[in-house]
């Protein structure tokens, strides 16, 4: 009977319950004193835990993070102006629930991408949907979508994520079509979902980098009015991480 029950649970894709039931059968000692309701609750708890873990893993895959980053790996020792209290608050992800934005600026190598991916990873663990994309890749995807007729579908998809992370903002001048595309994206997300922008340019130069006064006003107004800001400074962390001692060079 137990074998048949295990088979049916797996057919119903209740693999967590099946695993927990099999454990109870193979190691009966810890469960002998429990009531039927208590043992059943353990099965349900295991199923719920496995489903939650699978969802988190699926969200992380969908996010397509550039780096495998997590909150425990954030370096607070490197002198770059990163405030641990601010990061601790952001890692709670309440700003995502409130559809607020994050503007993360700093020089090349200051760790912007790692911080954003760590925040995104934490959001996935809290079961928020996240998507990471570099601006150049986003522009390419939008251009291709216009060509194959899937532009509206792509905009709808981008609007659906609880957190959209756009990296490498402002690296090159924007074309008119791109400005309009960004306006569509920001308008869809305004007060509906959170957006994180990563840029080497300080925020006071974003207006000029967009290139059109009217659209710059509209885009930045939607980004900045409810945004948290992190401005990193100092020497590149890549230089620190890649520096080798003389002995290491000789080795």
C-alpha cells in the first residue's frame, strides 16, 4: 500500500510529500509517538518547502543575473562609501513591494553589478520576479522585437517583473527610437514595479546622456522621484582582487 501511495504522490507531482513519507517509513523511530495529524503535517510542510525552493530556483534562472551574487558575499570593508545599514534595509526588499526604484552609480569596477545581482538574488528568495539586462542588450532586443512583430509582447514581459535591473546605463548616446522605448518601459513600470539603474555616470549627467530634453524630463521624473540612491566611490575592486604579490607572480 505504501509503495502504491508513493507512486501516486509522485504521479501527482507531490514529490515533497513522497520524500517525507518514504523517510517516515525508512526511519520510523522519530515518528512513532506522533499522531496521524502531526505526521500528515510533516508531509505537507515538506511539500511546501520543496515547492518554495523550486520556485526560488526558477526565479533565479529567469532573472539571468550576470554574476552569481548573494547578500553574504557583499564586501563592506573596501572603502567605496557603501553603507551597511542602507544595504541591510534594501535587502529586506520592502522597496520592491512598494514599487520604488534604485539608482546605483559609481566608477568602473566599484561593484555595482555585484550589489545589484545580490539584491536581485535576495528578491528571488523572497519570491519576487526579477530580470537583469544590460542596456545595450535591451536595445538590441527591442530593435529585433520591432522587426519580428513581438514588440508589444516584449514590453508586456518587461512590465511584468517585480524588479527590472538595467546595467550600463549611459555608456553611449541614445538614439531617438531608444529614448522612446525607454519612455514606454518606464511609463509601464511607474508606481507599479521597481527598477534598478546601474551607471558609471553620476545622476546629474543622466539628463544630458539621454539627449532629448522632453523625454529626459519624462524618463528621469519616473525614475528619480521615489528612488533610493547608492553612489560608490574609490579605487576599482577588480584592481584589488586581481593584484598579485611578488611571490604569487613567481609561483
